[in-house]
């Protein structure tokens, strides 16, 4: 069986590990997929690593589409001249490289907890262009996943209501979807 755990960085790692422990059998494959759909946050973090304070302004100027990863390219284009050092070694790594590193940092805790439970997991990431559910479903299909594990909510906090992404996944997935509840506050 192939278990695909999809997260945007807000999945409760401990609860997800407990659920995957119940599902997992020796020989099963586990992939932790990070779906990136919050470039303002990533751009802000990226800019901070390079000491650029204008990132918020650049993201704002990119417009409402800035919420989707693809339009992050506009903001990244505007950000690039601010990140140029005099010497190549002074310049921070490319934005794509940064997104991959940021995605990896966001899943390291979950992969570590799974490892402690004796479950080997590999990390993967995908961009979503504001279509998180569709991107996750495409990744699940491409990976031939047998079950999908997702968090009940993203970064928005509407009590008692499932997040829009998980709602779409529950309606559209062709494999079972296991929802990880948010930790009690």
C-alpha cells in the first residue's frame, strides 16, 4: 500500500504519525507531500534570509493572485534585483531552491516522528497555483497512492468547519481520505 500524507505546513505531525502507525504495514510506502500555496509567507521568509524588507510591498503589488504560487513568479521577479549581491557568492540561492528547502523544513518534524515509529517516509513537494486539492489529487494519482492522509484545516481557523481543500478532497478523491483532526487548543 502507498500512503500519501499531504500537508501545507499546518498538519499536526504527532496526530498524523499516530494515524499512519495504525494504517502502515511492513513494506508499505509512505510519502509526505508538501503542497505550497502560500508564497507570501515563503517570499517573506526568503526576503528575511537575504535582509530584504520590501518583500511585503512587492507581494502586495503583485495583487490578489499573489496568494497562488504561480503568481509568486511576478513577486520573485520584482524581488530578484533586490537580492543581487556584488559577488555571485553573496547572492542567496534561487527562489525555486529556497521553496524546496522551505518545504523540506516543514516536513522534517513529521518525517522524524514517522522514523521514530519505524516508518520510513520520503518527502515530495508540489506547487498548487491556488488549486491545492487538484494538485494533491494529481500527485496521489501519479504516485499511485492507495490512501490519502490530510489535515482537517489549513491556516484559517473556522471552528467546526472542514477546510476547503479537505472538503474538495473528500468529494473528489478516488482513494480513501483519512482526515487528521486539529489538536485541541
